[in-house]
């Protein structure tokens, strides 16, 4: 088991090294209200107990608190550092909330890799005030920067985007940026991402590549299974349907719990959404409605005002065409920004 204690002696924040933790951090930052989650996590990470407690996002069910071993956090940080070639004293930009795993792991990577952490109050549009070697953001944050000051992203050398799927707009807009941009795949139970997919540059790919020391497989449902890792967690079976290239690479297709079984034909909503995204301006998602004859049929919920113009579904095959179109003013989202399909459908289908 990895000795996590050796990584919790000091932390570098905005060029200054802080020892005597957590006292010096509390003295410096405790009165800054928006930093409370970050300071609380630093206190938790340097405490004698060998685990932390963290909340899941709630995107696939009711949010819950789980315990993660600190050795798992350290192993995850080392894996990321090796994959992205992050070096001691390089700068890291934290603009994510410190009460969820993504924000916590930016702090852990700072401890473990010896990075220099710069933090900013979390918001929907981060202000990139200087050059950074490494940063992590949500798709919403990246999209808002692209729409207001696209060139600012070039001040970040390596950027990982996580928390939700990267949409077509982001994918298209980042192609001419110098920043090395990755989409992440992971979950709270694995201490954030276990795989990254390059989104731009000559080495961009349709496949996620798992981090070093991690091996994957699939079960009978074609869902991703974490077979082997150095994360000190038991084998994890996910509900993510994937196309497996080998034990290191996979393409994400959708969620097994979203599948629509229409007269024996299994329809993956996320594949329909991928086809429709270039043609629908507003946010939307596909879901199942009950049907006496077929059991289930696809339907669509679109964010925004109801329109008399019926969306063009001609690009879809006959099994994929939504049989009903619903509108909602705002899709319901989790605290971490993911669309909450279950609650949104519950608002529409009473």
C-alpha cells in the first residue's frame, strides 16, 4: 500500500510554500469564504485518517457520500502526472468547486506532484489572468470562454475537460488552439479520471486511452470494467457501454441505464444525440416513453420555448426517430453541472 503521508507535508500556492499544515493554510485563507471548501479539504487530506469522504455527482442517481483511501488519491495523481508529463513547480489552475472530486484532485495533484497552485472563485466563466501549465474545467466553463475570449485558452498548456460530455461546438472551436486539450473519463469512485481522450492536434483521437497501470475490459452488456489498476479499489463494473479497441483504449457510446428497448431493438440515446447535435441549436436529450405495442419508444426533451417548427429527424433511422417532442424552460442539472435526466423527465412526465 502506498504511503500517502510523505506527500502531505507541504503545498505550494501562488509561488509560496506552506509548511506546518493545516495551521498555516488556515491562518492565510480561512477568512476567504469561497475558499472554505478548499481549506477544509486540505485539512482533511493532511489529517491522520487514511481516507476522505466525498460526494458523488448525482447524475445517475441520488448523490451519496463515499469513502476514498488517500492512497487511491495519490495513485490517481501520479497516474495523471505521468500521462501528461507534469513536472515539479509547474503551475496548476483550480477554478472548480473544492467540495467535489474534480476540485479535490487538483489539490491532491498539487501536493503529490509538487505543482504551484493558483486558485480562483469557481464560476461559469473562469478568468485566465496568466499563463498556466495545467488546468481542469467543465464543458460549460470552456464553452463560455470560447464565446467571449477564445484566445485566452492558449494561456493554458494542458487542459482536461470533465464532468459532462464535450459538445460539438467545443470540439469544433478548439481545433485551432495551441493548448493540448483532453476529455476525461472517470468517476468519483476512481478518484476522478482513469482515461483521457485527446481532442485536438495531430494526435487527436476518437478513443479514450486509460492512464498507466490501468487495464480495462467489458462485460456481457458491453459495459466497461476496470480489471486492473494501482488505485487500491476493487474491480469496478460500470454502466457505460463502450466499444473496446484493446485493453488500453475504448470509445464511449452511452449508458446502459438509458437504453431504450423498443420491440426488442436496443436503442442507445447518446448515439441519437450525437447525430442530432449538429442540427439542434438548443440543449436536449433522448429518453424512453412507455408504449403498449413496443414496450418503449424514443422521445426528446428540448431546452427552450415550444416551437411550431418540428425538428428535422431525417438523419435518423426509423427506430431512432423520437415519437414525441417535449419542451422545458431549463434542463435540470446537478450541482456539478451535469444534466439530470431522471429529474428532468420526472418534471415532464407526471
